[in-house]
C-alpha cells in the first residue's frame, strides 16, 4: 500500500514516543505530511525532525495537553494554518494508572478519564469541526483490547477505553452524512513498547514474584498467535482506515490482537 496517503495531512496525538511515534512515521512513509503532538515538547520535536529526515515529508511538532480544550482547539488551528486542511486525526495519547478498586485514589482515576476519554472527545470535536467543513476526513482512536473486556486491577483504563468505543460509534453517526469516518483500533499488548519495557515487566515481576522474562512469556501464552502485537500490526490497520480503501467503514472498533479478543 506504499503511497496510499500521498499528500494527505495527518495528526497524531501522543506522537512523541511509543506507538504514536511509530504511527506518525508510518503515515509519513505512506505519503502523508504529519503533525506530531505531545504533552512532551522535546519528544514531539525530536520525533518530528526524525520523521522529516527519514521520509522527506513535512512535519510539524506541537505541544499539547489533550485534556485542555483551548490547547486542543489551538493545535487543530495550527495544523490547518500550516497545511491548509486536516485529513487524518489519530487520537493516540493515553495514560495508564492501575490500582485495585478499593485502593484507587479518585483523583488518579479521574486523571485517566481526563486524558484517555475526555482527551479523545476534545481531539475528535475539534478535528471534526474542520473535517465537517471539508466534507471529508478520518478520525481514528487508538483504543485497546481493554476496550472490549474488563482488565484486572485496571478499572480506570478499561472504563476509558470502553467509553472510547461508545464515543466512536456515536460520533460516527453524527459525522457520517458529512463524509467523515470515525473508527477505533484495539491493539493487544505491545510487548516491546516503552510502557512494557520501562514499567510493566518490572511491576508485574515484583507483584507476582517471577522474573521479567516469565512475565513476558505469560502474556505471549495468552495470545493464540503466540506473539506480542507490533507497531506495524497496528500501523497496517491505521493506514487502511485512514485511506480511501476504508471508505465504507465507520463506527468500527477493530481488534489487532492475534486472536486474543474476537468480539
Ligand atoms: N503499550 C501497549 O501495550 C498498548 C496496548 C494497547 C493499546 N495501547 C494504546 O496505545 C496508545 C499509545 O500507547 P503507548 O504504549 O505508546 O504509550 P506511551 O506512554 O509510550 O506514549 C504515550 C504518549 O502520549 C503522551 N501523552 C500522555 N498524556 C498526554 C496528554 N495529556 N496530552 C498529550 N500527550 C500526552 C506521552 O507523553 C507519550 O509520548 C495508547 O492509546 C494506549 O492506550 C497501548
């Protein structure tokens, strides 16, 4: 599908690192010019510079807190001022704070909601105002298999991801008549991502009294296809949903889980 997004204008939130950075690169490799937005200004800048150097596409680093409406609105306006339009908005920024329900500080639970669900609402709202006027566009939420099935001691994250699917379906209805499609992608565990390498392996190893390698194996064993999800697995579906090849698809939440989640 090389060049399937030639000349399109794309935005990725949480694009400074991890899956978001990989998706921003992939969209550029497919021909899009890409705005890389992150709360971390330095990683947004570094990622945008690297993508421009690697692909020759135009990139725009932006600092944004997706939970702040004025900042999200300004981010979208900045993309339009720079590139003249917005074709693809990927709402990828999210945080994960996991606690057992009786020990979950309410403020932390609310913080997860603010970034993952309210942040997606704000990005979709302001991307949609541009796309509705254009009468074209694709909004894509990076969801999770935790948006389809409850997650042990991880209620805030799962609740925000379940909510993201309701939001996706609802705004797909709002925007269908304007030619704007809204879909979600639900990846399985990205076992080589910074989230796992810098934090989850160590946390779970401590909690369960096993080695980090055993934690990794335990998660691989839960997948029928016996491997973790990769950035490219997700990128393939994001590129498809962003492209005209998905022109009859809206309101979907597509699992990319090696068969781990089937609903
Ligand atoms: N890592 C996994 O195993 C996994 C699995 C399924 C789904 N996902 C989803 O993939 C997406 C990316 O996850 P990741 O593992 O790459 O995460 P990550 O923590 O490595 O990256 C998230 C990025 O979002 C940015 N960010 C955080 N809060 C923000 C805010 N308020 N405003 C703007 N940017 C903000 C961070 O600075 C960071 O650059 C998330 O939506 C996550 O839920 C991840």
